[in-house]
């Protein structure tokens, strides 16, 4: 199981992939993501480039009324792929992969992904109904159960 920090980083990576598609950031995110997944294997990198291109094509082809759903789906797909990459990596390689992804998000990610990539959540225990929010300068009021108003 991943730490909350790595899970948040994977989410930032998924957001970066989807947010960059169709923008001037795309080539940097595309090549960096393929390199991250390829882990030094040229054939693996080519397969990742093809997968990234399928994501970009799906996002571009989405009808306007479906665009938000398609973007959310592909962000989740890339988040889960990044989670799987971290989970499969040996412990000594995991931090190197995480640092590569952080650098990719910082350098090429959209502002939302860069902000999400800076999330640092550690040592939390949740019991019962739970809400977790992350961001900068946010104010959130969460109430579980009956309203007191």
C-alpha cells in the first residue's frame, strides 16, 4: 500500500497527463511520462507513447457534453497506472520514480497538477465518516450527521 504522499503524487501525475493533452505542455509531459514508465527500456517507452497518444485522441474526440467525464476517466486511468508503477517498484527505486514524477509535474504539469503534486499528507488515521481536502489557502467546513443550523 502506498503512502498518502505517493498516492497524491500519482493523482497529480494523472492530472498532469490529462491537463497537458492538446496544449503546448503535451510533448514534455508525453515524453517524460513515457520515460518514467519505460524505466530505461526503449520498447516499453514506445508502448507508453502509444498509450499516451490514445489518451490525447480520446480527449480530443470527446463531444463537449462528455468532455469532463472523459477527462476524469483518463485522469483516473493514469493515476491508477502510476499507483501500480509505484507499488511494483522495489523500495529503493520507488523514491527515484517519485522524484522523477515530481520533477515532471513541476516542469510540465498544469497549475492544478503542480499544486496537487505539492500535497504532503503524513501519518493520518481516519475512523468513521472522513473527508480529506488538499490545496493552498482553502477553507472547508465539513459536517457529518445532522445540521446544527
